[in-house]
């Protein structure tokens, strides 16, 4: 189920990207008080209860801001130092940054009210009207590694985007960060809804922090986040919330073609075997546990012993991506004979799970919308065929997407490190 696995950990050489994404490097956030340039009352920031009139109008209060928790601030020099530690270029950094965790209302995949969390990073500048950029993160198995909780690569990227003069928004998704429940991995519907509601919450939080969000939203994301970015962009461009307008779309290494490119790549060698094990285990257990697409009654139907007794526990949100050491290195050793064959010729609920989450590129972008699909020929987590398939699908709807190939020498993680500087220079900034 590779496409859904594309979540973006890593394997082999890609295992290095998995560790990089999972471990990240700590961001040096200092004081927990908000920045002086973002004048706001400390008590108000620490606990904000009521839904605003804007968010109250949405279904089930979706996007209603529940709380703002200061995470600290960084000087420009600290932003640059942290970016360099994580392998990012930092020539766009201009300001110090204040970071906050937002908690907000949203929906579960089956439409019930729940809560989620996410990161809002704002520049410590004199500009009050800020262009928003949403960065959606890649595959994370542990809720503790989400952007609003861990000082890792995803927070580093958002901090760098904010330092240039933007409101950087990074949803944790459902079941990660401080939100309840399990994460519905590779579920396009909840990726889009949780991200849209985080954007709404950020719009409500900004005035309390001395800022305001412009209407035009830039959307980007890496790996699973590329998939989430495409799903969010589709909703924004369809007018899901008239207060926002999609300005540009730039996903990196998104698993857009689960059935045709990602899953097949797991069996023909294009996807690293251990990455395939990780992604597929995550996808199957998440889809089944949350009844998104019921696939089995007992893990032993799908997974061989001893993995059938441990695989669901490994993906309970408390284990980090390094739990790959507790899984086999090949799909042949993970799956029963029946499921090894089934995954090569999907049918029934499995095929439906793949196809439902394969439709993120099946929409008609408005005329002239800038769309750049970043990828790499050397990516063995999310093969370049995913981007090519997405580009064809968008072109069939009249769009003109651009594909940027970061090269045969770039693995999954490197594809993002090479793409981020271009994205950072393209995003609009405050005047």
C-alpha cells in the first residue's frame, strides 16, 4: 500500500531520511513569553476559550480556536543556526520568530467533533498583515514528533518560512501532537479537514498576537505532507472557505498515485524494501483500526508471526519511527502469502482505500494557479512516477503544473532539502 506508505520515512539510504525526519534537530527556542513586537496579553495567549463569530459559523464549530500556548521565540541568528543544523539554506531569514501551539475544533474522518493541534510561527517584525503559508509534515508514527510538540525539521522549516515575513502554519493532523485518538494515516479527507481547520484557527489567533492573515494562502508539504497539501489545496480552490484563496501550491515528494505508482513500486524495487514495510504496516493498521476501510478482523490474517502480535501496538502513536528495527526488512517476511498476493492485485476494500486516497490530483485548478511538483529521480520512498502521474491528471483538467526533478543522486530526504530553498524564495512575504 505503498502510496499510503509514502508517508515519508526512509529506508536503506532512505532509512537515513527516516531518522532525519523522525529525530530532527532541536530548535533553540528561548523564552516562553511572546515577542515584544507581537504585543499580546500573556494570560490571553495562554488560554483562549471562546470560538469567534467566524469559526462558530462553521459546521460543529470547525476551526474554533480553543487555546494558544507560547512555545518561545528565536532571534534571527538562532533561526539561521537551526536551519543550518537541519541542512536547510537560511538566506531568506530576516526576522526573529515567535512560535505558538494552537488547539482547535475539527472533525474525525466519520464526521464527529474532535480537537487537534498545530504550530503557528510569526515573525517578530513591524509588519502586521502577513501572507500565510501552510506546511504539512511527512509521515510521523509518534504524536510527540508533531510540529507543535517537537523541535524538529518540520518546526525548523516553518520557523524559516516565518522569519522571511510570513505567518507559517503547520497542522499536526488528527491523532498527533496533543489531539486525541489514533492518527488516520494517509486519509486524504482528514488531512484536508484538519489542515483547513488549523488555518481557520490561525486566522482567529493572529489578531490576539498582534497580526492578521492575508486572504491568499500558499500551500506546501513534504512526503505524506505533499499528499495532504494537494488535498488541502483542492478544498481551498473549490471555495471551502471564502475567507481564503489559494495562491500557490508546491508539494514535495507526495505519494499521489498509491495504486499505480507507490504500491507497484514496492514490488518492482523502486521503493526501498524496509521503507515499504514501514509505510504499508502503518497504512493497513490505520485504515483498519479506525474503520476508514475495514480490511481484516485479526492482524494474523495480514501479518506473519511474530509481527501480527506487535504491529498494531507499534503504530499506537507512542512509538517513534525508529521502531522499524522491530519490523522485518522485507514485505515477504511481514505479510501472509494471501496478502502478499492481494497487495499485488488489490480488490475490494483494499482497492477502495487506495483509490479514495488517490484522488488528490483529480480536480480542476483555477486558471493560472502556480503549481510546482517537486520530486527526485533518486527517491526510493516516493518514486518520481507519483509526481508524473499527478501532473498528467492535473493537466487533463486544464492545469499547467511544473515538475522539478532534484536528481538521481537525491534520496527522499534530500529531495526536500534541495526543494525547500526554492519554495522559500517563491513564497510571498509581507511588505
